[in-house]
């Protein structure tokens, strides 16, 4: 099949999936006002793939498939993939963190390390490869869920009083039956397949074995239900221009309910294997690949917020003030640090044990840890630059209303007419002030893991001995010089 069109993508979502939002089931996500804007945006991304720069020939039949499924063997492959990801990220201003390329890169990384799954049984490695090939050649849109429900966070999942987390309840010839819940499934309403993999560590006990699994199932599988948070789309907005981001890019988030869901054996990647779950990321080496993808997204997001800051400041001539230039300089730094780390990861890339060209991890770890703070600060800068102008900006619908003469006269800026200023400041409000922006800030803080635990992990990974040795070498050298000087005297 190869790459799909936007039209084919829209048609494929009418499959009877069980999506609940605002206390009601959704019959067709492509038509529901809470989902229609985002699903149309994703369809437009699929249409953008009709360009040779976005694809490579499938090893199976030569059909063009998305470059986000490329298993990189050279630095040039990493660059090609990054350029493809950047095209999509620019199209969404970096605001769709779970656009299809994110999961494409992840499942590709797993498939590249399929031999590690085979260590627990050849069938598991074959299953990972088979699912990757299926996703690649059919241009499947995927969501995933990694985390157990927040019930009692003081205890490991196997020691909680209530058995609510997703777990294995039985096995049979047809497969494995899963019951319980997982969170957070972003993009679930718009995906074809759900990937369920481990994230947090499990206690290495027999009681934890039912929670130790990895698999993939279609979103429309019997017994699989999704309960979505309320939409951040402003349904009563007088004009789509009032909320130009949230109206098109709310990728939604949901709790996943497994009501005795049957997972066929050929879709199982890990089964009752605590050790495999706990060592998965280190064993497979997937993190640098996924960090490379979302650092590219972060670059697009930083560039967007920088451009927005420039435009807002210039509109009213505040960019002539030194303190404003300092804030705009922060946006420049966020952009260029992200770009530099991304490029450094490619320059220092090296093949891993499976022969896959792997970006250098440490530069990407820095983006991973720093960007949440950068984005929150970028929103604060936009708020400061816009100030009361963001609070008072009217609806774009005023352009065709009876109050337009007043709006046209009194909402102009030094360098913009009123219509342009309203458009710009509505965009700034949506990017930095609205509920859409609040969700973006929360997303950036937690989408790749608990920042406290991540900081601890980075600390443990980092080579601390070499820097400390420099300190002691310096001190010992100074001490020796002092002693030599005294002896000479």
C-alpha cells in the first residue's frame, strides 16, 4: 500500500471505535466538532507525504513509505529523517507532540532491536518485526500508553489494594486477555493501533508478572474503550481565527480501559517478563531515536514561539526597548541551543550493537530536560510582551460586525492595521494564555517522563569521574607547586 492520502486516512477512522468524551459516546471522530479540526490537520500531514523528499522505497515491494519508518544506517539517514519530521513539525508549529511520526520512529527503533526481544523467545522478535512492517507498509497511525492509573502512588502496582491497572488475567490458544486501565493515550481518537509498552519499573517478584507485558492491538478492538478529557477547542468561538491553534491541533488525551481485551499471540512482544520490561530501554537503545524525533519537534516549536515574539514586539514598537530585546534574546537562545544539540547528536552519532546509526544521547538529553522550562518561559515572555493587549483583543468576527468602525480605528498598532493586529494577538493568546497553551505546558513537562526521575537518570548516566579528576588534578598540582616553592626557599 505505501503512504496513504488524507482522504484514505479519514475514511479509515470510521471503524466503530469506542470513544467517550463529555459523558457521551462519539460515533464518528471525523465529524464530531471536538475532534474534527485535529483529525483534518492530521489528514493534511498525510497529504504532504506525496513528495519524494518525505518517503523512501519499502524493502518489501518498493512502494513509497514514510521516512519516519527509516532504519538509519548512516548519518545522512538521520538527517533525511530529521528533515522529514521537521516538515510535519513546522506545519503544526510544533504543537502536535504525538503526530504520527513520533510513534513511527519508536516502533522502528524497537524493530531495529528485535533481536533483544528474541532473547526471550524467537516469536517475540518476529512479532516486533512483523508489526513494524505492517505499520510501515500500511502507513498506520499509532498511539501508545505506558503508565498505570494514579491510584496509590506510594506503592508499586503489584502491591496496591485495588486491582485497577491493566494486567494479564488469562492465556489461551487465541492469545492473552488483558483487564484494567492504562494512561495517557494521546492521539487515541485519531489512531489505528494502540501500542502498550512498559515504562515505570516493576518489582522483580512473581506478583508483578501479570503487569509485565508489551503488545499492540487495533484501536477498534472489542472491549477496548477510551475516556477522553474535555476538549480545549472553543466550540462557541465566533471565528476560527480566534483560536487558530486549539481549533486545529487538540490531539486529545485519554484513559484506556481494557475490558477483557484479547491480544493475539502474534501481537505480543513481551509476556510476563519483569526483567525484560525493566531493562527494555537500555537493552533496545530506543531512547536516542525517539529523543531525536521530539527534539526536532521542539526546534519547530521554539522557532514558532520566537517568530511570534518578534511579531508581537514589532507590532507596537516595543522591540526598541533594551529589556524587550533581552526577552527576545532568550527566545533566540532557546531556538539555537535546541538546534545545536540536535545537530551535535547527528555529528557524534555512531552505530549501535545492531548496526543502527544512533544519535549521540547526551545532547538530546539536554533538550529533553531543558525544553519544558524553555517553553514555559517562552509563554511567559509572550504574555509579558502582549500584556493588556492580549486580554483586550476582540474576536476576529468583529471584522464583519457593526462595531468594526471602532475596532478598525482603536485596535490598530504602530506597525499593523487593526485586522492584522487582531489576528496576531489572537494567535499569541492561543499560544501563551489559553487552555490549549496550559495543556501544552503540562505536556512538555511530563510527556517524556517524570522530570525528577529523569534528572536522577541523567545524573547516573553522566561521566562524573572525569570532571572530578580535573578538579583534584588542579588542586594537587597547585599543592605540589606550593611545596616546591617552599623547598626552594
